[in-house]
C-alpha cells in the first residue's frame, strides 16, 4: 500500500463520517428528501473522484469531484442548532452546483477548452461564493421563523439585502443555464466522434439539470414543500450524478475496448489483405478516420507502399508512435480523445503484424522503384535509338546519296572512256548496296514510321515487308503512349521474324484494345515447339513488355503452331 | 519543264538539283522546309514539286502536309514525294486522296537521271508513279491461295509495270509489245485477279496495289 493509497483510505473515512453526519442531521431535522439518494450523490462523486485521482493523478477532475463530494453536505449541516453551521449551510449550500457546472465543461480532459467556458465557469463560481459570503453576513433566520436559531455569522442582519440577493439569483437561475446550454452545444460541435460518444451521458444529465432548474425557477416554491417540488429535487440530484457516472462508464468502456484488443490478435493471425491492418485498428479503437503509416528506408509509407511527407507525422496530439524494443513499428493518426493506454495495448497486439506489413510495404516500394527504373531504362534506350536513326538518316545516308549523284553525273560525261564509265557504274552499284544496308540497319534500330504515324501503320508496314501473308485484325484507334507502341511493335516484329524462320505459314496478327488493356496476338500454323528460352530475342522482348507493366507469353505446343501473346495497359 | 525541290538535306538537294539541271530541267526553287516551299510554289508556279517527306521542324510528315496544301491551292501541280523507306501504305494513302499527278519515289532511286526525268514528265502529265521497290516488295509475298500463281511470267511483268503507274502505251514500249497485246494482257490479268476496270490510271494503280497488299 503506497502513501497515496493510505491518503485515499483516510479521505474516504473522513467522508463517510462527514456524509453520514449530514444525513443524520437532515433526518433529525425532518428535512423532506430522499436521504439515500442524497447520500448516493456524494458517494458517486467520491468514488469517481478517488478512481480519477488514482488513475489520472494529473487530471484536475479527480480533485474537483472529491471536493464536490464534501461541499455537497454543507447545506445539510445548516439544519443543526449550531448558529455558525446555520449560516454556512444557508450561504454555501449552493456552491456545489457551480463545481458541478465546472466539471461538466472540464470533462474529460480536466481543462476548460475555450475562453468563453473559462469566463462562464469563473463567473458561476464567483457568483456562488459572493452570494454565499453576503448571505452569511446578512441572513438571520429569525427574521422569518421565530423558532429558528440565530445565524451565527450574520454580523449585519438585513432582510432587504437577502431578498435582493435572492432576486438577482433568481434572474441568474434563468440566464446561467441558458448560456451553459449554448456553450455545451458548442463543446459538442467541437468534439470528435470518440469524444461525442463519451459526452452523451453528460448531455442527458445536463438537460435534466437545466430542465429541473427551469421548472424550479418557474414554480419558485419553498424547497421541501409539495409533491412536484420534491420530485424536482430528486431529479436534480440524479442529474448531478451525470459527471461521476459518466467518468466511471468511460473507464469501464475503455476496459471493454481493451478486451477488444484480444479479438484483434485473433483477427490478425490469419492472412491480412493490404489495408487490413488499418481497418482492424480502426475497428478496435473505434475511429473510422484512423490512418496508419510504416517506416521504410528513407521515409514513411502506407500499407500500399505510397509514401507520405515526413512533416505530416510530427508527433503531437492525435499522432502516436507504436514502438517495440526501442524501434518504431508504425505511426498512427487517430482521434486525440482515444485513451493512450488503449492505443498502446492495440499496438502491442499488432506488433508482429505491423512488422510484417512494414516489410511488405517496403517490398512494394522497392518493386515500384525497380519498375520505374526499368521503364526509364527502356525509355532512354528508345530515345537513344531514335537519335542514332536520325543521325544515320541526316548524316551518312545523305552523304552517300550525294556521292551517288556525283557518280551518276560523272557517268554521263560523254567524253569519259568506256572503261571509266563501267568502273563508275560498278562503284555506283556498290554504293547503292551500301545505302540499302544502311537503310535497313537504321530501320532495325528504330522504325521511323512508328514515331511518325503510330502503331497501326507501323504494323501494316511490317506486314508489307514480311515474306509471307500477314492478316492484321485491329480495334486500334489513334495513338498509344510511345513506350507501349514501341513494345507492341517489337513484339509483332519478333513474332513475324520467328514465324518466317520456323513456320513459313501465313500469320494472323490481332490487336485488341478494350477497357484500358491492349492485347496483342501473333499466331502462325507452323510446327510449334518453340519456347521462351529459345533465344535472347524473346527474353529481351519480355523485359521490354514487362517494363511497361505488361506481360508476354508464348504458347507453342508441338505440331499446333505458335502463338505469341502480349498484354499492356494502354490508357 | 519547271520544277521546285524541297529537302532539308543540303548535300542531297544540291546533288538532285545539279542532276536535274544537267538533264535540261529548269529548277525554279530549292528550299529546305515546308513553309518556304509553299511560298515558293505561290510565286513561281512550278509544274512539278519534289518534296522530302521528313523535313524540319519535327522531321515526321511535314512533306505530306505540304503536298496536301499544294494540291488544294493548285490542283494542277504535280507532286512527287521522296522517301527514305519503302512504305507501301504511304504511297497508297497518297493515291487514294489524289486525282493523278502524284508520285512516290525512294531517295536512292532518284539518282538515276533517266528514271527521274521519266517520272517527272509522267507526273506533270497527270499520271501516277510508284517506285518499283514498292511493287517488288509486294510481289515477293507468298500467299496461301495465290491468284498470282495463275499469271504467266509475261502477265506478271505487265502487272508490275501497271502497279508502278505505267500506261498501256509505256508498258508496251518497255516490253517490246504492241499496245493491242498489252491491252489484252491487262484485261486477262484484271479478270484473273478479280479487279474491275478502272477509268483513271491512278485508280488502276490503287486497285492493283490494294490487291497486292491483301494477304488473301
């Protein structure tokens, strides 16, 4: 038992004596009220206050509730024969109400959140204290009842002052609850979903309290007189218990929530889809807007591997790290009202799965990087091929053609000897062969028609040059992204080359563009039996296709022809 | 004969102009891009224009666009497109739009002065000229049920010249046949291949090329 526990037991003991005494006084004085309920109000405040002090010592709510538990009975002691107690009871019986209002607004953090709330609560408490002091100094019970004892502190008895103060108090009794209701509505609007759930009992209690005050002010009768008045006071007492009950209920629920963490472990024992971890945490913490990020080399990513700027993850209210063995496994953004210990429990339960998810996310990020770099390599290669083709076309080919003109012109020089002319003719033939070879080389490096006119005409051109009939069936309309066009072109080119080499039969080429996918087929009726390992050509082709997020397959059962199929995304 | 030449390759263009002048053809303009060409055609009104398909700024189809513009503003002007590559479909798209007076030649074939001058004259007279390489490539194709198999070697020779855009008269001269014989060859070829008789020369070329390109 720690010193704090001893202190609490002491406090509880003192309270039991104080409260029991108060009830005994009330019973003996014949006060008409439900004494059990009156005792219970104080008891719930004490219980909730002690629990709060024990579990959240830094939270002001605990001390406030314990204070209410004591102050609540000052009024009861006003029914004794001791003059000072009579004065105190009459003067400060109402102070507990202002403390309850304070509690309403300070729940659950213990602090008043806005300037308006601070002013309102300060005004309420101050008014109650001022009223108490003035009443204590001026109220003499004998003025209204001959049998009563003298108010011990009434140094300046004045029935007029008392009546005035009560008049002001009656006006405030209407104004203050009205203002309070408005402020409380604002508090509700500010609150997050989680906080709103916690505030619900307060709303009910607050509404009851305001309603009973309103009726009280309207009837304006003496306390303890009449059936309606009696019921009203009991209702008020019930309403006052809203804050401590609320507090106890919230604690119970957070225990229940932590019970949900057990389900979390079970739920995460099976295979988890991408995003499943976030969903599971969101369910257990009851926060639909929860976000989850995982650390990877050089940054933070969500479960799908998408990265997020680091500055958005600065720890603070609503951002929590989940650590294990000195390493951060994840960061979650959540409703700031969620109990930190619940988050820790959920974090502990999900540690293993989080680590798994982190590895998966890292893998996905890496894959994405590799994919992007492969696409860049292919793009760079294509750009380089275009440049080489352009250089050949604008440079070497033009020069050779110019030489060809010169040779032709020389041949037509009538004065030249026949032997010279035949030499020139031979040289011209050689040159023509060289130009032809250079042209084919340039086209092999990069087909100009592809960049100029697109995939459709480029495939037609391939078909024209093929040594066997090629039938093209195409739903292609317009242009596709250049890397896709290049990949598709080289697939068909390779397919036709192989068909010419191994099959020698007519070839069917189909291009099917549908729903953002482009499916390409090159089919011959040759002997089949080809496989992807046959040449580096097909492997390189597959690399090119995969670099644009496509795939390439080859079906070549022996004796049943060969089909080359490629599929690309083509938005 | 008045001719304009458009090609951004200076060496090639100089060579081409040199050759034309030697052959007694008047070169009224030589330019390096499509805009200059269109202005030159407006001011000099040539009979035939030789245009490189690829020219600045993008080196793609500036020549084709310029050809279309000239055909619109001056339909009588003959246009010969010069290409680095054999592209039958480009030759055909040209034919399918035009009304004759159109040619498609490979650059390495224009170095033959006789062939070039012949082509220029034919185009100036409203004929169609297709580079023999284009036809040769299409004739090389093997087919499943090849109707070309049913042609005699003489008929194949006539077909090739038809596809290049030669008139019956020219075919007759080339093959040392009478025009009457050529006419009967042409009739037989067209019926064997299932091609209808076309009124214009260039329509006939188009029909023959279309047939040769089809793989059935």
